[in-house]
């Protein structure tokens, strides 16, 4: 029975796939904008670790995008796994010994797109990004955190958009 199911699925996949010579390279779109950072206080304490009494907790964090017309939009998409366009990566999921913040920043604007991270009622940080756009891609190529350049694309040694933030 397992062999029959496997054979049926394989046949469907083979029949549904074709090597159409009219295949267009624009049938895909590469959206490469994710930013990952760790965040510590000046004493080296992980500010995303929920056992830290000063931690930023995911349930209090809100993300806002500054649009071209000057409006600020709170981001919430209930149909997404990360409805506020961020997630906190645990050490167990990253293989690291520290928590990390994964952000899908504002892509409404090509240059100097602004994303606000409201950590709680009293703290908000600003992430500014620039992008390379093409017919089939959007790639983040520069990141500022509170007006400090923290990452710039280097196409020769692409290390990903991963950096550390120290909060005072």
C-alpha cells in the first residue's frame, strides 16, 4: 500500500512538472530583507532572555513602519506565523547561547525605510534600511540602528544581516 501511494504521488509530481522552454526567470521573487540581532545591556545581560527581569518580552513589543506619506502604520498580520513581523529566536533554535531578535523591516521605501521597534511603553528604537531592487528581487544592503550604521552588504563575504546591540 505504501508503495502504491508513493508511486501515485511520484507520478502526479512528474506529470505536473514540465520543462517548458517558455519558462520565465521572473516566475520567482527573492525577498531577502530579514535582520537578526542580539541585544544586551551594558553589563552583558541578554535583554531578550525572559528570565532576565529587564527583558523585552515578545508580548509587549510592537513594530511600526513609516510610510512614504509620513503615516506610521502598526504592523499586525494575524494570518502570519509572526504577526508583528518579528520573532525571538531561542538559543535552542539557533544553536547559540543567547536569544536573538529576527525582524522583517519596512520595505515600503527603497532608501532610508524606517521601522520602529516599540519595546515597551517607554522605549522605542529606530531601524533604518536601504535596499537593492530588481525585477525579481529586493535585498537589504544597509542597516542603521538608532542612526548608527550596524551592517553594510559586502557581496564578496556575505555574512548575513546579523549584529549585536548594546543598550545603556
